[in-house]
């Protein structure tokens, strides 16, 4: 008989977690409490989720609103590092995992649970992200990962399992894509996307217009940035979450934020995914535009190093680590000068910063002008070049 009495399950209301509830009860003889994280996936995703959890056999269901905290305390700090995984992915799924895991642990402690469970597969990154967070926050709690234990191996077998127990489920065997959404983005995997030679059909995309369907006239949006954080959209002061929601609404019709990539999963395999991050793409473009003005060459180079390291840290699920604190401290230091205003042009899938200014700008028209100036003596460049290339000169002379 299992020693586990009470389990808190990260529950979505989908096929997998609907089957996990009865499976845990049958195989561990335990009480199951469902935990649902509201990270901005949309009201339609959350509709009736508590009733579904109870119908599946859960004794309770907690729906926790994490939207504001996720954007303020996880997404905005990550943006200050400039993190983009493998040059393309804006880390939408990855950034949501630590706050979900943290809230799940808090519920487990609240109800006196002795175990945590999730519906992540043994092939994916999320099992590592969740369980690494659990290890850092609640090492005393046991973790149950049904996909690594049970003999249910397909959508059909899961549907049959639920049907045998008369547990209602709206899922069907014909589901094409695996999707994950939050306020920052939506991801799409599976179906035709499993073949990288196959171009995504329009049924893949759910948030954004295609560039071909986008308006024929550009739209301009103004963002105000204070110390690396977007604080206003088109002159309206907004909380971080509300800034993101507004920018999603503005950018989606213009087809901004679509990417189609083959990425390296942490577990060793490559996977192909399509991501839609409309508002996030606009925010990232604005922050990069401010950095261009305010960071010197060495600082920008260092920030690129920090961003590269942090992208892997977030992707790999190592949020609750000293390394995260160290990198964020560096990014915060660089962000103290990242204040200004940016006007961005949205057109046919593209976002371009067309106007930018900052009180901390290092750009000086007096120095940079191609016209006559009184501040730069061009004759000084000769000595600089001779010293800059001195090692090459010495090397060449040594070969003679």
C-alpha cells in the first residue's frame, strides 16, 4: 500500500490530466487535489475546469490567478537580460513553468499534501522544469510523473481509459496539434509540424493573421520604457500584464510574432514548434532599440553573454538557483540607464523601431555627423589605428 495520502496535481482539464486523476487514485490509493494555474491562457480554456476536475475524481480544485505575477516577476526580469533561446524562441512556455511550480508547492503545503504530480511526458522539457523547481522549493515532497509509469501510450488509450470509468471528456482521437498558451504566447506542435519539410498550414496559427492577411497600411505604436520595463502603451500608463494584453491586441492583426523553428530540447532530441508571440515581439524590439542608444560597445557585448546564458537557464528550468540571481543582478545593473521612448512600425509580420530617444542616450549627432563638425579631430584616428593594429604589424614583420 502506498504511503502517499494526498497529491496535488497540476491540472489543465485536458485529456492527459483528466486521466491522471483516476489513475492516481487507483494506483496510489490517495486523495487528489487539482491545481489550475491561470497564466492568461484565456477564459475559454478555464471555463468549467473545476467541475471537470471534480467529475474526474478530484476532491478539490484550486484555480489560482498568476497572470500579474508571471508578467511582473518572471517575464519582465527575463526581458531585461535580452534572452532569446537559440536566436529565435522568446521562451513563452519556459517562463511560465517556475511560477506554476511555485504555486503548486504552495497549494501542496496549504492542504498538507505529501506528493506532487504533473502530466508532462518523458520526452519533453517540462518534466525537467517542473521537477527542478520542486527540488529547489520542496525537496521533501515526492513527485509522481504518470507518463513515466503507466502503460497508456496514446490518445486512444487515454480516451478508452476514461470511457471505461464513465468520466466525461471533451477530447477526441482526432486532435491534430499539441498547444500551450499563456499571456505571453501560444505554442503549436504535432500534426504536420512533425515533418520539417512541411510548411505550416493556416490552421496551425490561432492568434495572429498571416502577413498576407494583415492590413495593407502600417500601424504605429509608442512604448515608454523605464529602467528596462515597458510602463506605457500609446501614452497610457499600464501594469506589465495589461501592457502585454494591449500589445497582443494591437500586434496580432498585423501578423507580428510568428516563428517556425527546430529547437534543441534539453533531453537531447530536436523538436519543431510554431510560436506566436505578438505583444512580446513588440516589447523585445522596443527594449533592443533603447539598448542601442544607451549601452556602450562593451556593455552590449556583455549583455549578449548574459542573455545567452539566461536563455538556457530559463529553457532548462533552473529558475530557483543562485545563477539566476547572479545573471539578473547583472541585467538590472545594465537596465538602470534603459529609459526612453520608442515608436514602432507594425506591418505585414514585421515590427521595426522607427523612432527612439532616451535621456541617457550615448548617441551624439555632433560627433556622428557626415557634415562639418567642431568636436572630432579626424587626424587622431591614425594613431588609434596604428595601436589597434599593432599586434598584426608585429606578427607580419616577424615573418619576414
